[in-house]
């Protein structure tokens, strides 16, 4: 019996480390729209998302420099996204690299290609990935 518990715990640990851990609890698309949509059209357009992404970059950058280190983005972006965006290989993300990831996530969360995300789109896994980069 103890072997089964130990094996189960080990398997659970492996499963948890295989998937990226996210920094915050899930925020609903409706809550995000209510809090961050300033033009009252019940969507977030790319410009609004980029603006929020710029603000979050500053908020999660406690040393106030012009780059994010991996510990500052932990749980928000995947290792694969980090490597793809960090074209200069300097082990930091500059604002343009951060926003490149955000734009890709926005496009993935916007399957109808209308240039805006509604609450339903934000509630999808792709939409939640956008939320991780715009909400502290």
C-alpha cells in the first residue's frame, strides 16, 4: 500500500512539473473585460492588450531595468516561448520580445480574427494565456 502511495505521489510530481505553472489563479474573461475595457465595447482590442502588457512589464520588473529576467516572468510564459522570443540570446527579455509573445498569444486567442477578444475568447486556454501577460 505504501508503495502505491509513493508511486502515485511521484507520478503526480512529474505531471505537475511537465506543464508550466502559472502565476495566478484563473480570472474570468468577463472579470477582465469589466476591469480593463476602457471603451465599454465589451472586448479588448490589440491596442488595449498591448497597453496592459506594457504596464505589466513594469509591474513585474522590481529592479526597474529595461529587461525581464526569467524569475520575473516565472509562471507567465513558457520556456519555449522565452527561447523563441529571446532572439539576441542575452537571457533577458526586452519590451519588444515580451510584446512579441503577447501578440502571438493574442492571435491564437482570436480565432475569428476580428482584432478583439471578448469574454468567451478570454475564457479559453489561449485567452487565459493572454491574461497571464496583462494582469498581475
